[in-house]
């Protein structure tokens, strides 16, 4: 019988170990690129942002997600597997 994937806690957008400068040092991706990076659709990524699974901010009117947050999300999914 297949196991259900564990429920993950939302990612803290500014973990205690990282300053905002370190969090954004690798830059940020717009929603479309972030969705492609994770291999999910834009609607799924927007839902993840809305539920605070992923941090985001607006830069000149465009919603972006820090690249380090995307990598951290994938790393946490691998640890949970």
C-alpha cells in the first residue's frame, strides 16, 4: 500500500540562519520561471505562495520567489521522502 506524503510546514521566508541579503543572494524568479523550476503549473505555484508554502514579494509590480526558497523547498521534499 503506497504511503501518503507527509504534510510539510510552510517555509519561513527568513530563516534564523539566513539574513534577507543571504536569502536573496542568488536572485529571484518570476512565477512562470519558478513554476518551471519546481515542475509544477503556475496555478499550483500561486496556491503555494497564497498558503505561504513559499515566500514571495513584488518587485516593480511582478511577483517573484527567491531562488534559495525554491532550492530549500525541494531539499525539504527530498528529506521527507
